[in-house]
């Protein structure tokens, strides 16, 4: 009896699959495909998953990463794909996976990924560029639903997620993500690894949700504070926070009103959020 690994290795190449099913990447869907199985297996290995976990993949396209997840031992993959052409292209892989791969023709922005399959869950994906940040922020609304989030994003996005205070990349995305999780950059992937070749370098990033937020604060309030602060990031805090009672907030937290937002720590922003919550 031919094992699953042999069946996968005997499948047509990813390029052939894409051609046969007219799976040309759509810019509107942020599609950039990975055809190098050595690279997709490197991504799968980096995610450090166990066979008993639910693996959720977003935008599998022709199935390069999906094949690699199966080759690395995944027994329960839920792949979410909006493009009906890719659904057709993955039919044979679904068949030979014999129940280990469930394919859903859905929009990842509109489905409740946090309740899919059973816990523990991991998200492993080469994310569409145009919705990557929005997806990550959405998933972090229920962070403890996931063991980890291992995703390919634009390098600029990865740098913003992991940025430290007093750096140009530090901002709202850094604060919200690091408040709720521990992110780290795993490795970069050059543009030439993708089809079509993007104009930017991509980065595989790992995000491990914290059991609880780093500091006490209400999420919506923290989002309000950071929105006002970084909406005018070149201005001093006394100016950028003026419309929401900045003078009182900064005085109550003993934060220098002449500082700019990138100089504040996550703890500082959480302090501001807690005080703001008492007057609203």
C-alpha cells in the first residue's frame, strides 16, 4: 500500500497544478505563491506543531505549504481558501489526504477561526499581503484560542509587530500584538522565492499568545489611546492626546507631556488606558 508521503511526492508539480487550473495569482486577493517545496517544508518545520493539533492554513493556493504540513505529520488541517480555482486545484490532495485535510471555501476575514476544529490550534500560513495585518489583529481578539500563529508576512509588517520603543517601526501594531502575545522573527524569504515576484522581502514570524495580557487594560480603550497618540506620531503627547483629555491623563500617570508616542513603553500606554477608562 502506497503511503501518504509517496502519494504526495507523486502528485503533479505545483506549477503544473497552477497551470492546469488556471491558477494565475490575483493581485486583488494578495496572492503570491510558493512553489519551492524545500522552502514550504522549512516553514512547516519552523511551526513546531504536533500531529494531534488542529492546523489552520489561510489561502493555500496550489497547496505547497499544505503538502509540506502533511509531509511533516499534520493529521488535522483546516485550509481556508476564498479562491474557487484553488479549491478545484486542491481536490486531489484532499482525496489522498484521506480525512487529514478539510478544505473550506470561505473568506478568512469573515469566519470564526478561533472555534474551528479542536484545541490545541495553530495557524500556519503564507498570508495574503493585503489582509495580513487585519487577520492577525482579528485572531488576537481571542488569543488563547491558539497555541501559536506562524505566518509569512511582508518584512515591514514583521518589523512593526516586533518593534521596540524608540524605533521608527514602533507603533500601534507593536503595542497591541506584544501586549497580547510574544512575537519573534524566524527568517526572511527573498522576493525571488515567490510567483509572481513581489517588490518586497517576506518574513516568517511566530506569535505566541500570552495566557493573559502583559498589563491590565481594556483593549478598546488601549486602541483609542494608541490611535490618537500615533495618529500624530511626530507631535508631543500633550498635543496628540489633547482631544481626549491628554493633560489630565499625562499628569495622572506622571508621563512627560513633551515625549513623543514612540518613547512610551507598553506599560505606559496601559497606564494611560486605565486612567482614561475612569473618566469615560
